[in-house]
C-alpha cells in the first residue's frame, strides 16, 4: 500500500483592467485513489463561481510524504450572534483585549491593508510592525486539509475551510490570535481564533455585498521565530480532525 499523499491546489483568476482579480482558490490533501475526483471537483468549482468567469485556472498537484504530515484536533468552536457589523467589530476588540493583545483599535484599523491581498498580514502585536517578506502578497497559510476524506468536497464550505486554516495558524507557538473577515461579498460571518479562546465565529463583520476582507495573523516573538513561523505557515503539512 502506498504511504504517499497528494497536495492539490486550485487557483482561478481573471485579468480586469490590467490587474489580476482573484476568483476562487482551494486546496486539499488526498490519498492517491481520490486524486482524480478531487481535481475534477476543484476544476468544477473554478469554472462555476459566483464571482464570474475565470480566464486563468491553475491546478497544482504535489506528492507529499505521509511522514511529513502532522495531525491536530480542530480548535473548539463558539458562536457570537451580533446584529450589526459595528457590534461585530466591538466583539473583536473585546476578544483582543481578553487575549492580552494591546493596541486592539489600531490592529482593527490595519484590516483595510489586507483587502485584495492573496495572503495574510503577519503583524507583531507589540510593535505593530508587518513581518511578511512581500507585503503585497502577505503570508499564505497553506498545505492543510480536513483529516477525514469521506466528505463531499465539491462545494466551498467557508466555515470548515476557515476552521482548518485557523487551527493550523493558532498551533504555532508564536501566534497569539487571528482575525478574519471573508472577502466573499455574500458572506458576512468572520472570526477571531486563538489557542486560548478557540474559534469564535462572529455572525456579522461587514455589510452584505461588500467585497472587502482579509486576515491578520497576530505574532509575538523575535526575528528568528518570525522566520520559523512563516516557514511553518507556508510549508508544514497538516490534517485537522473536525
Ligand atoms: C473566507 O471566505 O475564506 C473566510 C471564511 C470565514 C468563515 C467564517 C465562519 O463561517 O466561521
């Protein structure tokens, strides 16, 4: 029996007025016998997206050694119902405070720098310095999936994909929290996540129809730890038990 797995990544975009507009992206880690089905499903997702037609679709398949994969339980999930985006933002401020993160208002004000970035901002919570080597791109948390492969994977599941990503991100020792607002105009639920507070869903963080969204990974540590954290976020392979 083969012990290898495959990482499959899909990315779809369109050129608009000389710039690349992101349409859809997803990734999976799959057993060899599911590789073709998953590629078909991701292709299907790329060509039928509410953000319109793609003119560039990339599907990248890489073999990964089973020994390089680590497994973690998902963060515990709680939900916080709010009536307005303003109330949601206040909730984020409270969660930052409860996490011992200073400068909450300033950090929330930095969210707008993430609009349109492919990756996340990696922010030193004490100095408020951005730590990504390429600030236009940000840091991409990648090489992760749900541990159980019996799922129907043909539809995007914002919650499940975000929980997997948040679990991987929060598992690094120097990450003290994460803030996420979806960039999907039809999806207003976002979250705060950390080792201590788990994954806290906030039901409204923006107005319906608004395309602005992004992520900030909140970091505390030194320069060498920042390098290790970026390597971990971008390269470590993780399967998350949900
Ligand atoms: C995204 O669009 O990628 C972010 C999804 C956030 C999911 C929030 C949730 O439903 O818990």
